[in-house]
């Protein structure tokens, strides 16, 4: 591996541990102060890297911009976010989620904490790479802009709005999106497609209050029963989403891409074992990778209804609710899909209940070019660090800002990363291998070098 020294890695680990202790959960209004603290940490880290810092206020967490702009011929933008997902369920963590723990064992050396992989560890890796470049080689070979936000996990509303108003602020010759992962250990990846997202909460409301299930059961519609039936109606026996119009705009997978996906060295059994399920199952007619990357989904992310305590309580709940997310593919629109979902639930609800729907920020799917200077520099950096060509693959996840950089700011994007598929992002015991942190530092330096040579 080239580009990093032991001191770079040690300093990055120390910085990351401090950063990870800040519970910057953007979806929790009670954590707004912690999101501000995390933004302060980012601002100081940018300053220590020699970047001029601008703090941009939003309705949520601030955007932090760090720049070294001196009129060089090229401009390079880096992006990573400082907010994290909630740590629930807490009981499944082997160590406190915001007390980072370094675990060394036969299966590797890793840092365990919420945000270790998504995305604080990757942000720290890029910063450490920039610092190493400046220390060892002096001035940057291009103008540098590093943008970090604290609302990625809730759809990036502040940054999306800023780019819509001031797209020229974010125009660059390349935007490195350090929020993805390798395809496998030692196998780097560049993602040419990301799914979009529509997200709604559905609430079914029945009686004024919980009722005795013996006295009222069979005479009053149970909101929990109604919601369960409504959710079951969303999918047919073949795994297809049964909401009218849901697939109308879906771009089919053409034969060439199906061949490319089939050629990816995917270990389906290892994927099943890592998921911890007895078998894989999904939409009929598609492979596992096609379902994950190129087909839309609809999933229940949370359910709330009735008595949740220990023991038994015979009540008919007054309310039941579900949180649902739909991952979208080209050419689906998140607003259109959210409207379809809302209309579907209202149409099939019985007259004995009321249905309310709340829409959360969505994101459009995106396809990027797999050629050009920005991508070629990433390919060369991957070869230098990992000793092999990167795979060009899709990703089933959503990074809202990629589509916005790509389509509104007209900046060529390089969605990539140094994390691993088994890092348990969004789950208990999220981790980042120390080796991946080191590779991220080295990759950043190699990308700067390759970008300068182009």
C-alpha cells in the first residue's frame, strides 16, 4: 500500500474516536445540539487541514464547507456526511454505540461504534489523506472543496436546497462521494447507479382510546388488524409490489447490463449467511444482485400498535402505524411514488377507520457515466492501493446528494468508499476495519496524484 504512514493512521484513529463519541442523530430533534457539536468538530478538522471554513446555516444541521481555492486549472470536490442513524435496538449492541471500541481478534482489527463506517470513518480517512499530501508534497495539485452535511440520513434537504439555489458553488471537475463501500474485502468498487427513495408513515386511527378486546372485539374495527391487512395487500405471491402504477416508470434492465451483473463475482451463499437468514427470497424472475441493484422495493421499516409491555393486556388499540420505504430505480420519481402509496392506503381502508399519511424527504435514483477523467483517476487510485482494477457496480442504497451534484451542479461524480459490506451500517455493532481506514488515507493521496496527472 502506498501513501500513508503509521503516524497518519494513529492520528486518524484518535480523531475518529473523538468524532464517534458525538451522537449526531439527524432524525432525532432532541439530538440537534449534538449535530451542532459534530459540525463544530468538522469545522475544526477542516481548519487543521489548512482549509478555509464556511459554516452555512440550514433549517436543520449546518453545512460545513472547507476550501483551498487558488485559481488552479482543476477543481476537486470531496463529500462526506457527519450525521448518523439512530442506534436502536440498543440491547443488541455489544458495547455502547457512542463509546467507540477497538476490537482486535483473529478476524481483524476494527473500530465499533455508530457512524464508524457510515460515514465518519470515511470522512476522517479523506481528511487524513489530504493532511498527508500537504505534509509530504506541499500544495494541492487542484483547488479543493470539501463539503460535509449533517442531514444525509434524512434526505439532505438543506444541501439539496443550497445546490438548487447556487449550483455554481458546487461545480467541479470531479466530486468524490466518500459514502460507499468496497464490493468485498480487497475488491474496490465504483458505483455507476444508486437507487432513490420514497418514505412515508401511515397511521390507522380507530376509536378515541384503547378498548377492552372482549367488550368491543368483533364489533369495532381493530386498527392493528386493518393495518396488517393493508400492508399484506402491498405485495403479491411473486414478490411484486401490488400497488397500481408502481412499476409504470421503471426502466427495464437491458440484456447488456444483465450480462454485466451476472459477471460480477458475487458469493450468494456468503451473502445469505451474513444476512443471517435461512434462504434468500425476492421478486420472481430476477437474480439477487438484480433485485438489490436494479429493481424497486417496498419495505416496512417500523410498526407500532397496541400494548408493548411485558405480559398480556387484552386491548383493542386505538391507533396503529407503520413506516415504509420504497427504494426506487430509474426513472421513478419519489414524489409520484409517495403519492401512489398514500392513495393506495386510503383507497383500500375500510370506512370504520381513518388513514393519515406523512411524507418524509425522498431522493431520486441516479446513473452516472463510467468513463471520463474523474472516473479514470479513481480507477488508477484503486489499482495503486488495492493492486487490482475496481468493479463497476450498482448500489441498492440511496445517497440523495449524488443525483443533485450530478444533475443540478453538473459535476461528474465518483461514488466510492473504503468500507466493507459487512460493516453493519444502520444496524447494531456497526464497525470499520482499521485496514479500511488506512486504505482510505492512501486512496485519497493516490486520487490527488492521478487527478493531477490527467
